[in-house]
C-alpha cells in the first residue's frame, strides 16, 4: 500500500482528497501547513507528496525546495495543487523539481491518474536502479577472486615456503608468520564478502534461489563435529567440548555448510 502525504491548508479540499485516496487503498497522512509538511515528509518518507502552493508558514515552492535539498526526500514524487494557472507558475514549479502540476478545480480522475503515473514511474526507476546494483554485485563477485585472491595466494604460498625453509632465525620466522596470518585473514574476509554478495544476488533472483536450494548435505553432523573439534584443539579446550548431534539433511551445499559452521564456531571461541 503506497503512502501519500497531503499538504493542504484548506480543510474541505484536504478532507476530499483524503477520502478519495483512502477509498482507493492508499495510506494517507496529512498536514495543514508547509512547515509541518516538511517535518512529516522527513519522518515518514512517503511514496508520494501532494502539496498545495499557497499556504501559511511555508508555501508549496518553499516546501519543494526544502525537500529537494534533503538527500532523504529529494527523489520523492511531488505533485502541486494550485489555483494559479499561469504558464510562469507552472514553469516555476517544474524548475524546482515538481513531477506534476494540477490546477484547481481538478477531478478525482485527474488526481488519481497523476498519482498512478508518478508512482509507476518511480517504481520503474527503482527497478532500474536495483538491476544496476545487481549487475554491479555480480561484476564484483566475478572480479574479486581473480584480482585479489591471486596475489593473496602468492603471499600465503610464499610465506609457507619460507616457514618451511627458514627455521633458525627466530625474528625472521616471526615476521614470516605474521605475513602468513595476515594473508590468511584477508583471504577469509574476501571469501566472506563473496559469499555475502552471492546471497544478496540470490535474494533478488528467484532463479538463483532455486539454484541454491538444489544442493543438499546429508551428513551434516560430520562437518559440524570436525569444525568444532579443530577449533577446540586450536585453543587446547578439547576437554570442554560437548557435542550431542543428530544427523539430518541440510538444504545447503557441503562447502557452504562447512563455511557457515566454521564462522559460527570461530565466533564462539
């Protein structure tokens, strides 16, 4: 249900608009002056604003100027209602960023049509933005493994070789261990980010969700047990570990389940 804010100082006009919009299944809030209207718009972030031009406190032009200067409200569709029908008045409203301009008296059909057009256009813009964001996420997901994981593999691999061959000098060995630990930590962060990006893409794509749901891990207890024991051993707390697991199938690929359990267990320690 779309939320519409009506800013109109004439009570009879405002009541008629509210009754019309509520009868057409819109969620409506109201204000009888421009200053209060700006406050409501900022607090509630409606899907569309219908605003009179001539009002006390602040007129409609000042309301629109204030809303267009606020990043939180600058893209909300805005329809002017006015008895001022001159071309200059219309142009002033459009130059300030109004989306439509209805001259009083207007019919119910004209108002509903203007609202439907602006909401439809806003929805199309949002869908276009979401599609671009999904494309960006997809591009990042594809690029990161190659651009970042490759040098990281070199860092971790080289430090591993140095650790194997350079045992005598304790200070040098300590620095190499730090390099390796940092590389492994960064590699893990990248893997987590890539997984998050995949999940975000799946959230917006039914096809991707179906692909995720086709995988299944039957022996989940073995994965959970192995991760828990490894982490307990790392902290010398194997005697504190108590596992009471029941094997069950999990609707998730085994590597993803292993990653999930690893992060949860690591956080627990």
